């Protein structure tokens, strides 16, 4: 669990600097439509998407307070990285913490796709079953990923603001009809948002949205707004799709540990409900060793640069860890139901 600020700083620099360089190269290359652009653009886009995966993994570590030693350094780095991903980090990290607290307990947490039980699925109409399957098809990760990163946080901010305005109007009306004065501070304090849990989440979302909007305007003004969004939207959609896919398959795999509230085990959820994804070394670098997911779930305070070391040092204790291979990924995406009776993930076709 020992964080090393020197390693953390190098990881940030060696990830962010190439992201900026590759993004600038894409903007430059795509200024003209020629053979060079047709060849280089896909290569550069793939490289950028992979670098964004690493950046997101580092931001994820900051949320667990593991990348740097101090909470403040993690918070500053997380905010900076959140601008790259166009997504407020603080609200996301709180939701992610809930996943860590309840992984494997399918009564409490149903994964990023909000899976339902087999029994609930069988009770649906054929049309509802079809819609359920379509919404969880891997191809929907692309538009869904863009919505998750870019649109959803801003919708939450707008709806949360509208909700607060209605609350304030009702409070003022109550004051006017009852004759009892309520201070603005108390009106704010008495409001419980449906979209945010803490004031810190609201502040982080506002700050992220303002900074990201300025970056969008600045870059768009430099290369052309249509040009910017034609590049930015697909890159962010692919980046989000890849990150969500990696997260999904590391918990939704054949024979993954699943439990109800009763008899749920945190340790089984970590060791047997998190896979050890077998990736080539280069992809382990681009994902900051998140493939060692079982170790990460045992202790979220272990930084990414210690996961492999911790795994190798404890191999004799990890016999029940599921090694997940790339050719099995298709099977993982078919496991979109939880069978409460058999305590297993299953496919609608079974």
C-alpha cells in the first residue's frame, strides 16, 4: 500500500504528455484530406484511445487515494485528469467506491449495466426482453460511453439545478404563507438532491464543466469547432467504451462469484468475483495493470505500480483467482442476467 510520489509523477507525465502530443498530431494531420491523413489518422486515434485508458486508470487510482501519498495531491491530479476525460471525477469516484464496498453482492450492486435477475427477465414481455438485450449489446457501449462521460454529468447538473430552484420557490412560498423566516443557508442545507449526495460533488461537477467547456471552446476556435467535434466525439466514445468494457468483463465472467445479501463475503467478492485478465505486456501498460483486478479489490489502496508485485508475492494464496483470456470476452458480454437461485451469472439464451 506504499505510494511513491516520484513514480506517480512520472506516470502522470509519461501519460499526459503523449496524450497532448498525439491529440495535436491528429488535429494537424486531419487538416487536409490526403493519403497521409487516411493512413495516419486511424493509427493515431487508436494510440490516443489507449493512452486515454491509461489516463483513466490513473485518475481511478487517485479516487482511491493510492496514486500519491497525500489526499490533496491525489485530489489535484484527479481533477486535472478529469479535464482530459470531460467527466467530473469526484462524483464518479464515490459511485465507484460503492462498487468496491459491495462487489459480488448482487442484491446491492448489479454492475454498470444495471443487470436484472433471471426471474425478473422471464416476467417481462417479449418486446421488453428484446429491448433489455439490445441495450446491453456491446455495440451500445460506444454511444452509451459518450453519454456516460460527456452528457450524463451535465444533465445531472442541469436537472439538479432545476430541482433546487423548485425547492427554493416552495420554501419561499411556505415562508410567505406561514410568516416564518427561513435563512437562505437553511434553505440550501435542507435540500437533498436526487442527483448529488454531497456539496463537494456539485462543486466538482460545476468546476469540471466550466473548465472543460473552456477547453472545448479554445481548441475548437483553434482548429474549427466542426473539425474538433468530428474528432473529439468518436475518440471519447471509443475511449469510454473500452474502459467500460474492461470494467465489465473483469466482474462478469463465467463462474464469477455472485451472492445475495446473506452470506456475502468481501474476500470472495475480491478474489473470486474479480478476474485476472491475461493481457500482453504493452496492454498492461496502457491499462496501468488494472488486469490484476483481484489484488485491486482486495485492497483499493494498493497503487497500480504495486499490483503485479503483490500478485507475484502471494501466488500461493491465489489458487481460486479466475484467469480470464481474451478469447473469452465474447462469452462475458452474454452474461447479462443474475440467477438468484443458482447464484450465477447467465445468458438469456440458457
